[in-house]
């Protein structure tokens, strides 16, 4: 038995687990700092009435789950990846008839006092399934068909999450494209994607017709510049004109259509708010409910970001000290246990605390990339990149939103935010990786 | 495993790194870039709570408190805690209907927000309070009772002296350099205003932390920056509240003023102005309503006639004329004048009420008989004093005398907004008569008419000068401040002795004796007091008013000035009753009662009857009465409706309140002295 456990623990990345524990403990401390209200501390931790005690309980559960994962055979994950994916999708489908309405989300199933958010949990299954698909022998990822299959794996849960009013969670799934990129998704697709992002941002910033004129002038300039080459090769001209048509089409028609018909007005408003613009909408086209919702959301969104930037900004270099932050202690920052937990660290421990946390996160990300690159099997590598991408997306969007450089998207800060499902999800993601890494000498299929 | 994709890991690493650098740069900008967020956070969470100390108490000369702090109770509401409350029960107790209840709740939410308690009903009446106190457990925590200290006046007197306390407005905020804050209370008039820094004490400040819903959650930094409130200090005054109450009774239903001063110290014993009001009306929740109807009253109950009423002094000025002539050396006490019923020194004769021979054969006789001819003449002698090179210089000197006596200048009493009266200066006559004027031009000044006006306070002060034989202390109320230190300089001006003449005491004796004669055998007999020698002078001042645009002669003002006992003066009094006729008719008896009450401490039964007789007499010009009653009926009705509750509580005050709300008539300002009047 003793020998066995030694075998089991061989190759396990204890450093990563140590950083993980550090992060979760920081999270519990932060939740404690914002929600502690003069109750007896021991009692508070044991009662399970307080958020910090509940988070502590989730942590203990996570340790159990993590231990179980570490004791499981790596082959289990490759073997069950596809089945788990199907289970995940089924769970997501079950949400539609069985969801409970809580705080405007329709993504939670509740049974016997227990809450489950499949859209959150599904990240694990998608990551496994994607890794499994990418590690298929003889897969030619240059083929459009493979690309489409991989994209479908990722996008099916994303679409369902959107249908469950969890746009934030849905966006997380897009981070898996980073994995595909690593595994050979052709660069042009990324270039096109990146250009598209720039085009969208420009569309937000510049008036539509003006942007169309600018794009036209740009195209004309390029054609003039390349006139000699074009004389030799006609196709370049068509290529440029094609890009021009596409760009103008996107900025002039596709995006307005998308904003007007697909997104909800308040979402459009939020997107505009991040680039510092006020959305002018034709109110006559909106229902009264929409207008009210927009006003509410706008107020709430602006208020949240304003208060969270005040909280973090007022932390200064050294911070105000544990539980001394007025912004977070006295509820000025909304959702400060969950999505805005970073404010507590920014206010209480200032720039130093923020750097400490960002340092830990960056360490984790780089460590995972290192781990990924030392894997012999594609499955493990793809899975590792999946974990890194999801974590990166969460961290960047969450912290970016609290300091006002990213639109307010309600996604948690990994390992820190209050919430059982999120903590379990991230723990499972990480510990499966650690398990796979422990068996990095094996070739997994 | 396509090996060439390996290079893509660098891109991913760089992507991570760049993203984190973006985050860190933004954090640098936020956390180290500016201190703006610090202030914003403090602004969010810090609330500065002012703790009000108890205001100081004001005592009279016998140590009776003439104003006190009492607690009233406000019914407070917590709008968020209203669910499941017995609303109807509350409506029943407050005697309002459900709509009114809802309206008030909404009003409270608008005013202070949902989470902060606001006043639902201020200054509860005793019955409501008792009922609520018994039942408040039924309404908690939606409603609770909160105590609030207000001023109360146990004697219901001395309203004009004490003044009132009210909420500061923006002009005061600016003037005091924002020492006060919105919602603060301060003394707005009277002693409350003058001694505000002493009475208010020192405010305490408590810094508290509030949460996102403006609820207080604790003290800031364990109270490190807090300061304690220091209670206001008490004031001891010269006032005799019994005399004050008597004075106010005497002036009931009359327009006028009574001022009584202790000559040795300048301490004011009583100062009444008629009509007056119950100072309790200007505390509590009905303050604004009461104030507005008093402001509209034609008889101006808010106007302190004792320091702001300006009247021609009439014959009461004559002792001063004598003093000036004596001090200048133009006459001696033996100086006499043959008067046969009028003064013919100037172009038009000035009538004198006495025609008998030798009624002005020396100063004492002339003063006792109030001879117009004599005082017109000695006025001219003083002004045309050959030593002074001409009338202009002579008049200038005369005016200097008057100013030294406290006429035409502010005496500096410790009440705000004292008026200075009026003594014309030489340029006034130069302008009016194109520099060609003589002592005949303003000869009426000698008998207290013409370009001259005095306040009752000034006349009482003049009596002090004669009583003291040549000096006075600035009249004032406050004798001492509790725990007085050297830093309290407010009382210093009152310790300075003002010497105004260099006339020997023997000559003063003659003036005093002449005034005693007035009481013993002259017009001042009405002010006689058994066993006490009173020196007095009556005055009957002619005055004019503009009624419906026409200048009309009004009934004379009744003046009486006196001091007693003559040998060792303890009290000097000036009384004026507007449009009451002869000085001896009303002002005299009132002055007598005041002196007697003060000197003997009691009044005999027959004297109390006299008080009742005077009290019940109404002396108000018909035109003033008419204007008081002829009110804009709509406004009056509205005001009355507002007052119904107060009236129900204070039925005695009903009369006064019914006078209502006529437009302010500048009755006194309309009266202008003139030189073509006939004098007594």
C-alpha cells in the first residue's frame, strides 16, 4: 500500500498544487474580509451560514475530488472523454426543461438543495473531448472538415450557454480556439479572426459611413501601390477587392444586423460602454421593457465598474490593510464575493497585493504551458493548453472588467471567486491535468 | 505530432505575457497614478456626524431661568421596515387618513431615501406622544421616537430680548465661512444671536463609516479623529423677570415700549415692546407658520420698539437741554425767563402750556413746569454761544453733546440691530436751507420735536445719566458668563464708564430736584410711589403719519421718563405708549408700577387693580386696527386653517393670532418730524 501510494504520487507537480492551495486560501481570506461581520470567528467558520465557511467547505470537497482524480488512472480520461462530452451536452439540454430562475440566469438546475450549472461544468468535458479529437491518429487539422468538427465540439455548448442567458460563460468556450491554434489551426484563420476583431472595434469607434470611406480609400491606396504587381497578376486585384467587399460588408451590414437582431440592447450598450461610447438607439423600435432594462443595466454596469475602480484605485501601493477597505467592507462594490473579488485584494493590499496575485496566475499559466510542452501525447498537451486557455480567459476578462478595460462579463476569477461549481470545475480541470502530467511518459490516445 | 507547431507555444506565451502587462499597466495607472480614488472612496464611506451640545441657559438677576432646554419628540420613520405594520392604528393615533399616511411615507422617501430614517411628525404634542409611547412596540421598527432638544420659555415673556433659534440659511453659511452646516440651528435674533458663540458651546464631531445604503455601520478609525461636544455656557442677566412680565402685561393691547435700567451698572432690568408674542410660538414645528403671520401683522409684534422704535422725544428731552446749557455755561441754575404763554424769540410764537407769571423764573421751576419758552430759549442760548463763533459751530457742539448722551448714535446694547435714532447734523440743515439757517430754524429741538428722534432705550439711558450725575454705562443685559475667562471679551465694552458732562453734582441736584417736583406737584403725579422719591419728566410728542398717501397728524405719543429713588437711584425707566395722548395719561402710571414693583418687590392690591385697568385698555390707532382686521380674507382663511391645531392647544393666544396677516405697514417710518407743529 505504501509502495503503491508512492507510485501514485510519482511525477505529480506538487508546486502547481501548492500554488493552487495558495490561490484558494487567498480567495477564502478575501471572501472572509468582505463578508465577516463581527460574528465569532470559529463559529463563523463552522456554521456554514457564512460565505467564507461555505467556500471552505467547497475547498474541502475539492481536495477530496482532487485526491480522487490523482488516484485515478490517466487512461480513464481518454477512454471516457467522448462519453463525458455527451453527458455534458445532455446535462445542458436538461437545463432547458428543468432550470430554476435565479437572478436572471436560466442555466442552473436545482435538486434537493444542490445547485448545478452544467454550462460551467461542461468546460471540463469540452476540453477532454477536444483533446481527444485533436489526438486522433492521422488527423489532418489542415482540412476544413476537421476544423469544423473541432469548432462544433466547442461551439455547441457555447450556443446552449447563450440560449441559457449565460453570454459570459459562452464566450469562455471561444478560448479553446487557442488550443486549436497550438495544434495546427492555420494561421490565416487566426489572422482573419484578429482582423475581424480590429474591424469590429473600429466599427464601434468610428461612424459607419466614415469607416466605409476610409476602408475604400485604403483599398484604393493598396491597389495603387501594387498596380505593377496587379498588371502581372490579375488575381491580386480581385483578392483586394474581395477583402474590401468583405470588410465593408461586415462593418456596414453584418455587425449592425448582429447588434440589432441577435444581441439584446443592454448587451450592445455594454459593448459600447467599454469603448467609452454611449449607444444611441432608436427607442421607438424597443419595447418599454427593453428600455427599462437597458437603463437599469446601464446604471448597474456603470456603477459596478465605477465602484470597483474606486476600490482598486484607492488601494494605492501598500493597500489599506486586511478588512480596512471601505469600498469592499461596506458593500459599495456589488458582487464582491463572486465576480468582483479582485477588488478586495486591490483595495486591501494595493498594488503589491495585485502584483502578488497576478504573479501567481502568470506562474500557473506559464507552468501549464511548460507542462503542455513536455507531454509526449497530443491528448495531454491539447488538454493542458485547454486548461491554460480557459484560465487565461477567465483571469484576463475578470480582472480587466474590475479595472474597467473589458466589458462587464459575469465570469468568476479562477480559484478565488465564491461559488461551488466554479471552484470544483477549475479544480477538476487542474487536477486532471496534474494527473495526466504525472503519467507524461505514457502515450495516451 | 507535427513538430513545426511547436513554435506556436512562444506566441501563446507572449500573448499571456502581453495581456498581463496590460493589466499591470492599468493597475499602475489606477493605484499609483493618482490619489483621486482615495478621496472618492472616503467620500463614499465617510460620514461626518455633528453632535450638538446643549445650548446655554439664560438666568435673570434672581437666578430664575427665563429660558430652558426641553425635550420634544419626533416620530421617525424607517421606510424599509414598514411591512406588516398596523398602518391604521398609526393613522388613528396621528389623526390622519390612509392617503395622508402614504403621502408622508413617500415624502420621507423622497427627502432622505429609503434606508435612512426621516421625520414623520415633528415635535409631537403631549397627548400624541403619550399615546405613541405606550404603543410604539406595535410599530417598531418601522417607526420610532427620537428626542430633540428645543428652547422653552417658562414665563412666556421676553421674546424680543431672548430672540429665537432657527435653522441656518445659505447666507449665514457663507458669512460664517461654513462654520455652520445645513440643518444647524443658531440664534437668529436677540441674546440668542448676540451670545451665539457662548450659548452654543462647542460642537462635537464624530466620523462614521457608512455602507452603500447610507446606513451607519461604525466609527472611523476607532474614533481617532472624533471630538467631544462641549455644552454651551449659561448667561446671568440683569433682567428681573417679574418686572419684565409686568411690563409686558402693561403694554398689552398697546403699541409702545418700556425700558428699565439699573443706572449704576447699565444693566437692563426690563425691556418690553408692545405688542409682543409668546416666545414658545417660535420653537418647534409651527415656527414658520407663526413667524409668517406675525410678520404680516400691521402692529408688527416682531418689531422691538424698545431699541428700534424711533419717536420724537418731546418734553422728555428738556432735562438734557438744561444740562447742555449748564455745561456750556450759558446759564446758571438761577437763570430765569419771563414767559407769558408763548415764546416770541423767533418769527412764529411757540406756545407754552403755562401762562402764570414766574413759572420759569429759575431752572428748577422751568423744568418742573416744562416751560416751552424757557427751553426754546436756552437751546438758542447754547447754540448761539458767543464762544463758539456762530450757529453752525454752536449747533455742531450741541449735536456732539447729544451724541455723547447717546442720542442719534447706537448705544451698543447687547442685542442685534439696534437703531440709532436721529439727530440731524449741520450738513442736513445746510442742504435743507441752503446754508442760511439760524438757531430759530430748528428751535423746536429744544423741546424735543423737529429733526430729532430717539429710541426708548436712549431715553432710559438719558435718565441714567441724570441719575448718575454725569455718566452712564452702556445698557446691557448680560451680567456675567458662566466660567468666564479672559478670553471672553464680549462684556468688556459694558465695563467702561462714559463720562458725558463736567457739571458739578450740586447743579445736578437742582435738575434732579426739579424732576422730583414734577412727580410731587407737576404732571408726573401719576408715578408717585409711597415712601420713595421719584424724579420724572412727562412728554407728549406730536407725530404725523401718512395715511392713504395723505400726511395726517396723529394722536400724540405718551412719554414718561423717570428714575428712583432720587437720592440713590436704583432704577431708571422710559415708557412710551404710541398715540396714547398725554404723558401722564398712560406712560406715567405704567412707569410708576414698574418702579414700584422693582423697588418694593411687590405691589399692593390696589396697585394690581391699576395694572389690570391698564392691561385691559386697548390703545391702538383706529387705522392700524382697521388695517389689522381688514385682511385678505383668503390668506387669512388659509393661515387660520394652518393654525387650527395650535389654537386648539393655546386658546389664550387666539386673539393675538386672529390679528392676522395684513401687509406690513411702515407705520413708524412714515412718521416724519416737521417744524410747523404746535407743542405742549
